[in-house]
């Protein structure tokens, strides 16, 4: 007989607490609204615009709160977790959506810019996951969803920092999933396709046309289309360690 402990199935809480980082942007807003529609109490995180974050919170039906903090800072993330816990309760669902992009050919990019992308995107994902996962493991139910990118799966010239950060998050996702699965905590990655958001609005028309032409579904997605994947992550206890691409097929080209 195997000595390994059996998996313990614990039902999803009736009103789980969800933290969405970077929730003041286009995709973050859609994710927050979708989680609210799924019955969650949502903590709306922002980095630079409280007004936009509050506008997102105002659209939610369930209890919510607005929090800020630099995810690259361990101290600020701990303070943010404390504020969410006091306002809504410990975090049951963590959506690591916040991130930055500083594109440049590596031979021309400053070390500071490269480091900042890694610290915000990759190390920030560790920080938020580290403060939240303890409660999830003790409760034997939890969800961590890390937003990545096709750039973490396929080559994209000019994005060594961004690609490295997102590929690193994919590896982080798979390994953390292996560590947490037996306690009812799933860890997955969501890879959105190209959308017209604050992260892509600075791309040239030529780049936008090139991306569109490469996609099997030759258009840009919407944040709302991507956000619908939240139902899968919340409701399916048997999906973990996966990269779910909602990208119009661009990652297979």
C-alpha cells in the first residue's frame, strides 16, 4: 500500500476573497469584474492610479477593497496582504496580473531596465504568491493564476527581459503546482493573446498588423474574452500546472 497521503477534496468557499494585481488596467479590470460575477469578494490592486482602481471597484457588486503596493518589494506586499485580510479576509484566489514591459534589443538595453522587468514580473509573482499560499495550504483550497504571455512561449525580438520574466513565471507555475496539489491548491498560468490595452497601445501600426496577420484568428482579442477563463480555474479542481492560452492561436504559429 502506498504511504502517500490521499488528496483531500474541500469545497470552494461560498464567497472567496480574490486579489487581482494590476487591476486598474484593461485586462485587470475585466478579471476583477469576472471574479465578482463568479461570487468573489475582490481586492483591486493598483500601482500608480488609485482613481482608475476605485472606478473598477465601483463596478463590483460584492464587497471589495482597493489596495496599492510595489509587488517588487517584499515589505510592501506583506503590508498589502495585511490590508486585504483586514478588509475582506485572507486571500483564497490570487491573480498575478500586474506587470511591466520595457522593450529593447538586448545589446542596447540598460541593465536597470532589464532588472526592473524581472523584479516586477517574476520576483513580484513570487512575493504575492509567497504571502498568500500559506493560508491556502492550511485551508486546503486555493487558486493562483499567473498571467503570462505568448512572449514566454515563442521568440519575440526586442523582448528578452519580458520574455525571460514570463518564461520564468511559467516554470514557477508548474513547480509550485507540484508542491501544492495535494492540499487542494491549484496553480495555473493564463496566456492572453494581443489586446488593445495600456500594455500594447504604444506598438506601431506595422507591428500590430504583423501580429494580426500571424494569428489563425486574425484579430485582437478583448479583455472580457480572456477573463472568461476564470470560471475554469475556479471550478475545475483537476487542472493545475497548465498554461491556458487564450490568444487566437498566435502561440502555435
